[in-house]
């Protein structure tokens, strides 16, 4: 009975938030590719240890239910969708609670733990980026069957494509596994990843995408997990600056790629969404943004737990996630996601409003 009530509750949200406002929006749908920063729960439906479909994840989401989002509540695509006059969350494509009528105004193909590099998705057996694209092709076929060719083409052409991926390529793959480090220097690996990113955008363009937001890397050396690693190495709990420098360098190159793509592909509008400086400001001056804690996360000890190590039985999990920048050792809280999303909508995605 409780589960039925929750689904009914979500249906009410759908009806109230999307039907009236969607017609006024220049963007008819939000379509999402990427990793755990934007995964709405696709990993729930694959065989991997990287899941978050259990409490306390989702405790501040609608109905207090874990959805597979690596957060206490909503993630950036949810806030972006709401800002564009669509519903206040974007469902996962593999979630059987939703169908093509739901996905017509927003769908998420992202998979936690994945990267541009296929080798990154192999680390934790998650959905590789090429498979996300295959799901998108399948989605297009279903959309045409549901809405008809003309309307489906309009949705595909005018939708906003949110792409957030890349952090795992460095933290989960390059710096953790030996193979890529034996093949590439860090600069060479960035070039390798950028080549994949370019081909990915061109493939989306060939499939009809025209409005694309490419998200850069965060200050990944300041994630609680990396700060904890520093601490156990005897270097204190400061950020790993070498990782932050890599993120800055990669973001600069990604920004250059955005300019290149806009110059080469007729009718495309790619924007560079850079969370780096906003998140770094929050980490350095948490009180200015209404936070109390920046160095550790809310869940468990806040130092290294995520996924199954962050469960409802851990007695150390904080009671108020709004005081924390990070929810678990790798992912921001809902409050952080909202601040960053609001900034991105106002300063980057405003060209599509």
C-alpha cells in the first residue's frame, strides 16, 4: 500500500509540474548522459556493486524514498528540468515504474561509475557510454511510436542534452588501475578522453541533438575521499592539489573543444558547464553558502563511505544534510546540487531558456 501511495504521489507531481509549464518552454525535454553525478537510478537495474537504492540515500527525495540517486535528495538534472518548466525530476530509462510517455519530457541514461573511457566502466561493471547511446537510439524509436515522427523529431531536436562525465576516468581508472598509466602520461590521457568526448558529441549531433551542455570536472582533489586519503598518507586533510590541477587543465581543454564543435557543426549550440569554481568557493567558504561542514560528508564517518558502505544502520550519519556540502565521500548533498544547478541555469543554460 505504501509503495502504491508513493507512485500515486509521483503521478500527481507529474501532472502538476509538467503539463501546464512544458508548453511554454523552449526545451521540451531534458535528456541526460553521464555518471553518478546525474544517474537517476539506472544502476539499480544492472549487476554492479555500485548502487544506492537503499536508505539513507533518498531520505530527502519525494516520499523519502531511495531511487538510486547518489544523494540524499535531488540531483542537478532534476533541478534543471524544473527550471525549464518541466517536472521536478528526470527518471532513469531503466526504471520500470516509468514508460515512454514519462520519458517524452525527460529521460536519464547515466550510469554511476562510468566514464568516457570504456575501461572506466569495466572497473565496477557499469553501463559504458556507448551503451548509453544505444539506449538513446532505442528511446528514439519508442518515442516515434508514441508521439509520431514529427513530434518525436521536434523533441529530439529541441531537447537539452545534459552531459556530466569524466571524474571517474581519472579517480577510478587512471589513478587507481595500472593499465592506462602504463599507456599514457596524464596529459596524453586527457587528450585521449577529449577525443572520445568529441566523437560522442558528434554522434549525438548525427542523432539529432542540437542543444548540448558539456559539464567539466569538479575540484576532484577536494572530495572527502581524496582528503581522507591524504590524511592517511600523513599529509593532513587538505585537498589533493595535483588532482585539482588536472581538473583545471582538462576543463580548459574541454572548453576549447566546445568552441571547436560550435565552429564545425552547423546549427549546434554546445555550452560548457563548469562546476569547478562554484564548488571550490563553497568548500573554501562554506558558511557563506549556509553550510557548516566542508571537509567530510554527512553519511557515516564522512571520510570514505559511499554506496553500500553508506547504509541506514551506520550510527554516525548526520541528521541534517543541509549543513554539509557532501552527502557521501564522493557526491554532493541536495542543497549543494541546487546551488550549483541554479548557478549553471542562470549563467550557462540561460541561452536555452
